[in-house]
C-alpha cells in the first residue's frame, strides 16, 4: 500500500479502508541432468536448470469495522492465486511430456 499511497487510487482505497497486498514466489533448480523432465519424479521442479514462477498472490480486502455500533459495516477478500506447482502434483504433465530415455550402446 505504500507504493499506492500518494496516488489518487491509493487515497481512495485508504478512505474506503481497502488494502492490497501479496507476494511472488519463484523457484529454481540446478542439476547435472540436461533432459527436459529429467528430474521427475524425484524433484518437484522436474525441468533441470530452470527458474520458474511458483506462486503469485495478490489480496484485495476490506475488513469490517467491528468496534463501531452506529451502522452495519461490510468487508470482503478477493484472492486470485497463480500456483504453477499444482499442475505438477497431479502428474498429468509428466505423462504428457515424458523424459526421453538415454541411448543405450
């Protein structure tokens, strides 16, 4: 909220007791393996030598004022979440793009 505080939108949100906050969570993997999908199923980040976005979360919320007694107050929380690793836990992507097997001599 500090970044928006001096803007028109930030002042409006402050007057209406609305907060915006969140986080970004990247993940990475360093490996001696170079095959796409080569870390599966031993590591959740199954593509070696990559940096990937794991989560991006942003909350929009207004907490009701429960102390006052002169009117009915209201609140809300909207939390869109992007989570990349959920698709990996289901296992279907590993099956769609199986790791290539090493050539045998």
